[in-house]
């Protein structure tokens, strides 16, 4: 190295700007960067997301996220026909499963929802409520808890016999599976 040359110093990594709800927890970062707001289709996959959003009600999403694999195992990979066939013994088994959230009302709602989902084309029904033209939120304060679209989705799901799917849960589902794009304006995933 000559007197006038300098060693090459690698540039510091650029910190990605993410939506305000994302904490430093690796689980949240991965979920935000790789899943949240990206299209999810297929009846069983949409059923899984409806179920997890319902179980999240009143809890932190990270709790559900960290138990997701346990939920998948407990609920037969969220196979609609398999869960629809669950009976009282399965409810008792699930209530004893420390790997999931043990809430009788939510467990029974999941089974009822699977029965309601049989043969209705759940993914198509949910996706018929997509709102790709929703306004681009600039701050977390711009994010609604519910919208006319989520009220309509909740009403339609309830008309088929679904439970634990109010307008707020329906909107969280819409955000999670890409029916709306609620990544903030400066979030890297919106620009990607």
C-alpha cells in the first residue's frame, strides 16, 4: 500500500425502513419482510390465516406467530375437511395443548369455521373483498382498525356461519394476506 492509498472500508449496512409495528424481534422482522401483505390464496391457507387472526384477538401477534407451527400441528395443517371433522375429544385435546392458545371459544369457533368453509370456495369469497386501490398510509395513524370492506367481509363470513370474524379481525386478515396494501409509504416492502 502506498502512502496515498487508503484501505477500502466496506460501507455500513443500510437499515431498512419498515412499518411502525415491526419491533426488533427477528420473528416480527421476518414476518413483515417475507409475509405480511403478500397475497395468500388457497382455501386451507386462507383458513389458516382467518384462524390465527381470530386466536390473536386480545393478544399480541408475536404470541401467535411464535406458536404458529404448534397451531399447524394441532389443527392438521389447517386442512378444512380435517378440522371440520373434529369432535369433542379434539376440543379437549386442544385445550390440553400448551403449544397453542387454549381458549375453548376460539377452538370451537375454529371447528365451526372449518365446517362453514366446506364447499364455499373460501379463498375466492375472501378475495372478492380485495381493495387494491386503498389509500397509501403515511403513518401508523393512517391505518384504520376496520373499513367498509372489512365490515362487508365479516358480514359475509358470518352469513356462512363463521365466528370470531368481526370487522376488525377481518381487516387484520385483509392486511395480512394482501387484500389491501397497508405497508407505510416509506416502508421498503412497498417500494420493492
